[in-house]
C-alpha cells in the first residue's frame, strides 16, 4: 500500500495542481474541496488565493477561514485528491455545504482515497478546535455517502439547494 500524506499545496506542486485541475475538467467533474481551482488556470493564482483563506484579516468576502489540503502519494508526489477544511460556518456553509469539501481525481476513484483522505483530515479539525464537523453530499453520490459513513458520519437531514436545483444530505462527524 502506498503511503499518503495531506499537504498544504504550494508551488512545489504546481505541475500536479495543473494536472489535477485538467483531469477534473476533462471528466466534467465537480471540484468540491478545491476552492476556486476551476477558475484558476495558473496554479500560482490558486496557491496565492489559498494563502488569503488562511487568515481572518485577508479572507475574501463570502468565504471563511479555510485550510486547503492535497492528498499526495509520497512515492511519486501525485495528487490523488483535494480537501478543504472550513474553520467555521457562515450562513451558506451552515445551511448547505458544511466544514469539509473534497474530491478525488477521476483516475483514482473507487480505491478508498476519499475515505482515507477524510480520515487523515479529522485530527486537523480537532486541532483547530472543532468538536464535530458537518459534511454534505448529493443523494445520487453513494461513494461520497460511503466515505462519510465510513468516517463515523451520522445522517442529520436533507436540504434543497435551489440555485443548483439539487438536494444535499447532511451528516455530522463527532470528533
């Protein structure tokens, strides 16, 4: 089994960030847990934006203090997934999205990456003072539901997100 690590991706991962983004775009995949990566063609723009999110004084309006992680295979430095931890919830996050968003690159799906990545992030959540985290997924995404349940998620409710006309199942994980 390859050894994995959560890292805060900097410019040392520029080529991998670009490759991850392109694979997600080519597959038409959502980029949950990637912040604004979809809009950033230049990895430096994305890395710089993530630095703004780390500080309450620099976090952009409508965003919250967040820490961006990449889930990296140590043997080759390949980014397998992305995960963002939001340190607290604003109205939108409280109502729909939760504390954590994540995605796995299409070529690495169905290998347990999301479950392991989320498990690796939970101690960080504890370290920033959270005692529980809310995570949401679409009812049509059994893989994400399984990831949440495999990490101790307890179903809370289903809400409808009108702007995208989708339902979201919300779960809480006690830390």
